[in-house]
C-alpha cells in the first residue's frame, strides 16, 4: 500500500503532467546532473511494491501504476525538475492493453533521460505461495487459477523482460534481504559486491540442497562424530571447531575454497546474479559442514560480501 507521502506526490505529479500535456511545443533540454528514471516492472507478487518503497526511502520521487501514455511527459518533467531529478515508477500488467506500448515508449524515453528498466521475477511456486499467504487475487482476475494467470502474465511480459537492463529473481529473498539488496545496488555510493550469499551446511544422507549453485564436499576431513564427547555437539561449538581446525587439510581447504569464491563472485556480479547459494556437505550435516560453513561466511563478510549461514540439518 502506498504511503500518504507517496500518494500526495503521485497526485502532484499527475497535475504537473496534465499541465505539460495541455501545452504544445515541449522541447527536450539537457537533463539536470544526476537525473535518473528507474522503471520497475515484472511479475505480480515478485515484490514491486516493496522495491518502490525502498526507492522512496532512497530519495526517489515514486509513482505506482503509472499509465504508459504518461511516461514520456513524466520523464521530461523529471529531467527538468531539480526537486524530482531521481524518480522511480511501477508499470505492470495492471495497465491492461496499454502495456504493449511499453517497449516503444521506453526506447523514446531513453533519448530524453537516463533510464533503467528493473524487471522483478520469481518462480511460480514462490509466487503461488505468496498469493496464498496474502489471499489477494491476481491482477488478471479471480476467474482463473493463479497458476494459469501467472502463465498468461509471464507470456504478456516476455517482450518487456527481454529489454530489461536488470533482472532480479526475488524467489530467495525475504523482504528484509530484498530491501538490503536494492539499497546497496541503487544508493548513490555504489557497492561492487551487491550479491547476497547463503552458505548452507547439510548432510549428504539427507540429500543435496536443490537450490545450491555450488557444492563443496568436506567428508575428507576427520569426523568428530567418532569422538564421544563431540557427538552430541555441532560444529558451532568451540571445542568441535578447534578440533576440526587442528588438521592442516582443514586450513588448506578453507584457503583454497575462499580463493575460488573470491575469484568467482565478481564474475557472478558482473553477469547480474543477485543471489548465490553455496552448499557445504558432510555425512550427517552436524559437525564438519557446520564449522566450514561458519568460517566461509566469516571470510566472505570480511571480503565485503553480504553472507548468511543456514544449517539445514543441524542440530538434529
């Protein structure tokens, strides 16, 4: 739901746009320094409202559900106004038939003002769960199942996703992680390490995490399970961690994995990857994988990356 502040800005913006449209002979002038227009679009339920709120908090002039036909006039208004020279707006399937004009409109707008299209995506299972939790109908109507509506919406948005400057898959983000990611990516002080990393410990006998992008097997390390005093503990316990760390292969493997990750991560960022899941597995997921996961996350954070730990199978 838009805030009162956002609604007031929206109304003032529409009045200004109507005033501009009422006059002929508008001329394109050089935009103010730092002018930027961000157009947020994508799948319903992917987090567009949350992202727009982040932009508002970053000082952008924000408008939700702007008609496509008004975007060129709005872009010119933004380019000439020192008060609203950084703006963000949401355009999505709620626009109806007018959405088909968006690719052509965006091409024209980019000749007037620096503009970026941010397309938010999520997989169908996540979107259906979000709709189930909020109990809100899909914008295409409640007459069809949500899955069918999502399929139709994805087809409708395909030409727009194809021209997006940035695609963000929000499937693995919670609302706080999404906020942090957008803040880091779009605040004026740029952050080159804008990728969220999840380091997951697991036990191979329970299966490899389905969403893991990279998997490291640490079953070659000595197993604390066979030491009676360590068996009921986990790899987060200082005594267990010290035991695992006491072997030279532990330190060497940590150094080699860390070097590999710090080499790979900038390339993932360059390719636009927003979220990376690293799996670290041992036999039961209680000791070795837990200790290595904690240490890898610590090293990644020290290198400037946002890294969190998840212990899927620990403790039992």
